[in-house]
C-alpha cells in the first residue's frame, strides 16, 4: 500500500475525547482513521508501512511502540478505539449455543492457532458470536495505552455491513471484502445468513470460482445473486468482467451509510472501506 497521511483542517489534537480511532494492523504496517463522533465525520486517514514486515510474533512490541510515537496525540484518550488485525482466522457461532470457555476448542476445528496468539470473541448483532485469534503482543501493548480498546476480527466488519445492508432484501445477497491476502465472503437470503468465511486470493478466475461454488452449495443460482464488493481487487477490471458473466449484478460500495467524509478523504472511501467500517462494530 502507499504511504500517506490526510488530515482535515478541522482535526484538533486536543479534542480526541470526542473522536473515534479505528486501527487496522497487517504484517506490513498500520492503517488508521479518525472519526469526529460529534459531527459523524471522518477527518483523518493514515497509512504507514513498516521498514520490514512482521516475521515473528514478538516483533509487534516494537511495531506498536513505533505506531504510538508517530504523533503525540495518538496516546491521548479517545471516545472509542477499535482494532482489527488482518487475519482469516475467525469463525461464527450462534450466541445461544456459544460457551466462552470452549472458544479455543471451537476455533481450532477450522484454523491452526500459533502459540503466541490469543483467542478472543465478541458479538455481532444479537444472534452471532465471532471467535478469532490475534497476536497477543499486538493487543497487550496497545491495551497499555488504550484500556478501552475494542478488538474485532477481519470478518466482523464485512459481516456487520452485510447484515445491516441486506436484511430486508428478497434476492440472494453476497458481500465480498478484500484484504491483502484473502477475502471475507458473506452470503444471505432475506434475513437468513447462509455463509460467512474467507477465500485465499490467487487470481480473478479462482476467486470467482469460489464465489460460484459457495452459492451452489446452498442451491442458490449465481444468476439471481447480487454482489456487493468492499475495497478493490488487484485486477479489478478482469474481476468485474468475470463476475458479471455469472452473477446478476455487481456494486462496488464506496461508503458506509449515514457517515460523512471530509473532502480530502472522499477519494479513498472505496479503497479503505473495511477500515472505515470498523465504526460499525460495537
């Protein structure tokens, strides 16, 4: 990703207590944005790459220290701080059947958990619990500065968006959200969530094949399915062309509903929608 920092002229480093800070961590760096909750307005967007990518879990201690020293105002209290780590290691469980003490046991049924990863969970809406893993050194070092830190999975924001947008739709709805190495996919029909998971990103043909296969597993015709795409694919033109051959329609979403963006940030609404969507997570 490109390195940049954008701040609206109204950004005030002395008003952080009325701001929301959303952080997205990945092996090569951090992206983060600031939202003025009083005005419901995103006023800052920053992407910073590391000099070297994270290789070992212990590397996160230095990376977090580096992040916290980017700006003096970052260490100040915020109204809300949300962290998302880009990882496909998450799974969903109905809340009524979820037993927190068995979270690790459930997650290891579908993912390999590293020794220095911790297991976390949080609720999405009133019916779904999301279990996920994250490097413990990443969360532990951020919690020292942000004791009110909310930690969510990479699957949480696309699913929150999907449920918010598609609960009243009568045709099958599929939402695909792109991250650096994988995509999160959600499929529903009406108010019934049928699938929530990830696919590894290789090329356009492989990704479209997985989407078609997911639909067919639930006896849903791709030709009747509407797709909403969050963020861009590496080869977007080819990907869009392929999708339109198999699916009813494709919409590239460019913002979360009922939120506003300062002029400087507007052009990045599509590319960083997954980061902005962290605002949807409780």
